[in-house]
């Protein structure tokens, strides 16, 4: 038992060094594809201090499928992420996110209900056309709000001298077009749920100072890493899908790091109980209902990519 512990500590130390080296070389670390419970536990065990975590899961409809245990599932992920996050930005459609407002795990608190407003959704349904998404800004009570990042030069000088009586923070409604059609063509990667950099950037700026760390463990195309990099912040990202990990590698010009298989297997075994075993994925386009195991990255990415 003791030898096992020593070995794990050694593997963790090696991994920490690898991540630190890679961060100082590239500013970005892409972890190999893995489940969020596994990557979250890894970050926690490594003792990495994270100023801002972006949490942008599938929204319980559309491409990610639907699951009956969604609220419970997301709450368990929030629990895992809060272990190392000062600020946590949690995305979803308003009607889904609303379920979580009175269930925020302590010591996280609700700082703000943010809305991303877009007018260019191509949806043709006979009713309200979707034009908003919600992002709950959760934070520890002592988390620093970096309002200084939103000030102009004159305001910043006054702020530094303690002479700015009213600090004009950014609005809680972020107006930015969806990446679709010709909008944001250069930014589009092919990921079905990619956020604009300009949207994620606001969250990064509120939750970090220069040189701080952003983590996104459901990172899709890697928007968080790009927003962080553009603003001189470090980032660690990971996604369960091999396909999306490749998209992020290409987009960011950074290759994933390798991790010691023994360490990953041990953490995997220790976190497997957290992962739900069944997920219902009712695709719309004539495919039959599929039962699949969300812990099997390859299987999930095949289903998502097809
Ligand atoms: C809404 S998308 C994120 C999009 C991202 N913010 C972007 O701008 O590209 C959700 C992502 O979560 C990933 N995902 C789903 N289940 C996961 C799991 N259990 N562990 C890690 N990632 C997962 C999906 O592969 C998908 O890329």
C-alpha cells in the first residue's frame, strides 16, 4: 500500500512537471481525451490552482443527446470542479440552467446570471426563435473580480490611484453573433457547439489577471484556450472526444501531452463510480435510440461525429 502511494506521488510529481514545462513553452496544455470526472480529479490531485474554470457541457438536447439524470449529473460535475476553481462559468440554455440556481455547491456562490444574446440563430421553428444562452458566474467568496480589465486607460489610472468612485463593470448581457453561415467563418472549426472567442474572452477577463490559469475540461474546439492565449493567460483543456481533441490541436497549433498510463488508470478506477452508466441519445435524424456508455470516449465521439 505504502509503495503504491509513493509511486502515485512520484507519478503526480512527474505529471506536474510535464504540465508546467508545457505551459511555459506553449501557454496551453491539451490533455489526452478523457472523461471530465477523471480530468477534474487529476487537476485536483496535482494541486493546480485554477483562477477560472469554463464549464460548457452539452445542453441536454440536440447533438449531445438527452439524459434523464441531467441535473444530478451536472451537480456531480460542479462538485468535482469546485475543488480547484476560484471562478466557475457554467453554460446552458436558460430553462436548463434555472434548475441549478438554488443548488450551487458551497462555497461557490452565484455572482451573476449572464446572458449571451445573439440574433442570428437560423432556427425555423414555429414559435420563439432561440436568441440567448445563459452562463452562471459562480465564484468562491474570496475570488477576485478583475473589473480593471474592462476599464479604459483614463479609468485605469484613476482606479490605480483609488480615485475611481464608481467602477463601470461590463454589462451582464453579452451581445455577439452565433458562429454560423458566414458569420465568424475564419473562427469556425466544425465543432457543432462552438462558442465565439469574444464571448468566452469576457469571462476570462473577469476571472483572471495576466499570467493566471484557465481550465476547461469539456473544451470542444478549444475556444477557452484561444481566448486565454490571446489575453496572455495560461490554459489547460481536455475533451472526452478524440475528434474534438484533434480539432483543438489543429486550431491551437499545440499537440496533446502524454500522461503516465498507470496514473490515469488509478484515477480512472477511483472516479469510475462517479460516472453514470447509461445515457439516452435520441438523435433526430432517423437514427434509432441508442444506449451507450458515456465513459467510452471513442464510442461517444463516433456517435457524435456521425
Ligand atoms: C458544448 S460543447 C463545448 C464547446 C466549447 N465550449 C467550444 O467553444 O468549442 C461540450 C463538449 O463536452 C464534451 N463532453 C461531453 N461529455 C464529456 C465528458 N463526460 N467528459 C469530457 N468532455 C465531455 C463534448 O465532446 C463537447 O465537445
